[in-house]
C-alpha cells in the first residue's frame, strides 16, 4: 500500500475515534460526582508517584471542562516548590510552556486562550529546553484516548507533537479517565507516545505494554 493511502486511512480512523471519544466524554462529564471522584483518585496516584516526587520541573496542562481536572496537581506542585510550566498556544502550529509563579495568586496568572482554555499570561517566563539540563522533568499530557502501549490521540491540532519534536521529556504521563484508555489507537511515525498513563484506576507503565505498576 502506498504511503499516501496509508496516511489517509489513519487520518480517517483518527477522525472517527475523535468523534466517538468526544461523545463518550460528553456522557461522562454529565455525572459531576463521578467525574470529581475519578479526578481525586487519579490526582492521588500521581502525587504519590515517584516520578512526581522526584521531579524538579512539572510540565502540565490546565484542564478544560471536558478533561480530567489537573488544578489540584498544579496547586500541590507549586506548594511543593517545584517549577511548574503550563502551555500557551503561540500560533496555529506552535505551543510553548510558561512557568507559574508560586508567590502570586494562581488565577491571576491564567486567562482564556483562543480555544477558551486557561493559559499562562505572556508576562510569565517561558520554558527553554536548556532549563531541563541536569533536571528531572515530568510532563502531564492530555489526550482524547490512549492505548496501554503508549499511543495517544489528541484533538487534531498537533500542538503536543510539534512541541515534542523540539523537546521530549523523559517522563510523559497521559492523564485521563478510565474510559479514555482503549485497546488500540491509530498512529503513524509522526505521533509521539507517552511513557505512562494515570487514571482513577492507577498507573500503567507503557514500556511494559499495559502491565499495571504500583503507584
């Protein structure tokens, strides 16, 4: 099969999966108590995880209403005196991360971006790849769906894949609800995978292709 046909086929599969997962998430978030409890459990797994505790830098997304909540993790990381960087869309093709300041109110450092998601203001310091030299860096990665072997599908804008082409953190943790972990995710050579997945049920080490590891 020629490369263009194969790529087109993967693109169609991704589009179908995105539609399915968006419906699944819409149904899930209608149950507010279930969503809150799932986010609480997932955050506890993450905050007790060695790759969080050992991290000097935490790169994490600011959750939207369709995503598992990350706000507790962001607050705890700042309280733990870690460097915390969150993403901002710079252009149609580029996303960068900016550090939150622990001595300022959290809410004052974020404002709605072009997709309505809270993003760091332009006044904050930008993360540079050189900042990670000699430091332990862990990233929380959003997505619509993940497979246990580490493949991920996002919302189709390519911001994370673009960022990973410039800097690939050694620990990349998909953070999601159980329903977002599925047997297989369509992917190609341009898609960056995650090293771990954390949901309300625990931690998956993707290098072991789905063997649940102890938190």
